[in-house]
């Protein structure tokens, strides 16, 4: 099966190391299966300067050699989201709230469980089905009238782009039932059976026992470029933050992008446990790649 994957950063003026890791995994899944790797700017709340916010992401991906096969910017797709909202309004799956927002009656479409490729089956308990807020906002009303929510824009884009494999951090597990419901509602309204994408949620990256935030000095990809790091050393380091080979021995210490492409889907597994960002390991890979390159 060939996978259409995507990386969907919210542009903030920097490229986080976690974004690079997730981009690499999605890139590998696409390349390993002869599929496509898409780049999408999740910039619906963009208030700052667009170019400034996005450029580090383009530069970071380019520096790491993670080329993409398609590009979207959510801020340019308001009409598409409105079209899908209309579709759901017409089908009766959605309705207008008093403040003009478009809300989905999502309980109807909510799965009883969904299956994560890494985490396993994620059940939605009876209790949460009964107590859950039965309306889900798709298009905002009030001050942000007309603006699509993250949940809605994200799934409309995945649906339209035929994304069939979503690899992202475990922090998005909580969004997935809603997104599966929106996908089902769209497919139902269109009268088609379109299979849900496969989901793999991978562990977050921790440094010194804390989740690496934007403010962490070691978290900006482009800082490594400025500091003369070798991009292939970085990729090898990133590969091991949330993925491990079936046979983890000396022979698997070094995996450049070619070897990683060969093994990513069939020779190893992604992991849901949080990964530890070990600077000494990063430096070890950096020195090793520089040495290998200067010897060849
Ligand atoms: N914009 C979201 C983020 O940066 C994307 C999440 C997703 O992959 O759906 O976390």
C-alpha cells in the first residue's frame, strides 16, 4: 500500500526538533511505500507575519533533505472549509448555533473505539459517550466568525488530500475520536465509504525529564545548522527518538536515510513511550557522520 502522509506544523517562527522528527517519520513512510509526503501549514490562527513564521520550516526541511510532494496553507482555504460545512449542514449532520457557529452532532458519528497502530485499540468508554459534549464546533461564530477550527480544517484537508497515514505525537490522541467522527460525517454526507487514515501516535521528546518546549535552547533545528552540525547525523539521531529496529545491535547503530527507508515500515517499530533527547548521543552521531564523510 502506498502511503500519503503529511506534516502539519503551525508556523511559529521556528522549527522544533519534534516537528523535524515527525516530519522524518512521515517522509520515511511515504518514501518506503512509494507514496507522497505533503506539507501543510496549519496557520488558521496566523496573526504574525506569514513569511517569517513559515520560513524556518521550509529551511529546516530543505536542510535535512526532506522534500515534499504537495503543499497547502490553511489560511488560503476558508472557502473549502465553508463548502464542507455546507455539506454537513445540508446532510443534517451539522447545525447553526445561535452565535453563527457551525456545530457537528458528533455523537452520532463518534466511533466506539479506534485503532492506533502504535498504541493499539483506543476505546471510548460508555461513560464518555454519554457525558461527552454532544456538539463539536467546526466553524466558529462570534468574534472569530467564519474561522474553521483546528479539528475541522485538519480533517477536511486530510480527507481532500487523500491522506491515509497520520504519524504524529501522542499529544494528539485526545483529538483523534473527534477527527474520526468528522471524517465519518463527511464520507456519510457524500455517500461514500472512505476508509479512515491509519494513525500512529509516537512518544514526545523529553530532555532532562521535561517535555522539550519551544523555549528549550536545544529545540530549534536551524540552530544546529548554524552550529555546523551534519544533517545526516541529525536524521540518524531523530530516527531513534521514537523508532527502534527489530534487531537492535551494533549493526543498527548507523542508519542513514537509505537504510532507514528500507527498514522503517518492515524492520522496526514506532514507540508510544516518550523519547529521551540525549545531547551526547546527538554529538556522537554528528562526529561519526562527519568522520564517515571525510573518509569517503
Ligand atoms: N498543527 C498541529 C500541530 O502542529 C498538527 C497536528 C496534526 O498532525 O494533526 O501539532
